[in-house]
C-alpha cells in the first residue's frame, strides 16, 4: 500500500491567515506527481474526516512545474481561539503521512 509519506519528499502544513490552513505536498518527481496529485484519497472528504473541515471549502492547487500540490481548507474557528492547540498549524501535516493512495 502506497502512502503520502512514500511518494512525497516533504509535506508541511501552516496557517494561511487566521481563517485558513494549507498543506504543501512535495512529490518526489513528475511521474509521482502526475499519478497522485489528483487522487480522490486527498479530496475534501479526507479533510472533513481528519480536521472537521467543511468539504465545500477545501481547495486543491496543483503546481506541476514544482511537482507540488497545495491543499487548503477553511478553519472551523479563527486562529488563536481559547481551545487552540496548534496556533500556526505546523503539526497538522502528520495526519496526512499515512493516508493510503492506492
């Protein structure tokens, strides 16, 4: 079974302002990018399941020249709320690493 961590040389997450979170998946080559960047396993349903995101507010931005896909979703609450555990969302990417792509 192929997972995100098997096909990406780097995966990161970060806040994209106070209302959005974004993930960057750096694929290890053009062939891998073409095969997996539009995989339904990386679709809105995944972000709803893992992060409680509204699937209608998940955005997918492929960058073929860099073999990167950027996936963003609207936060369920603004950054810095009283229950915030990862204010800059720098650790959110970990949940994506074991997502199967087959």
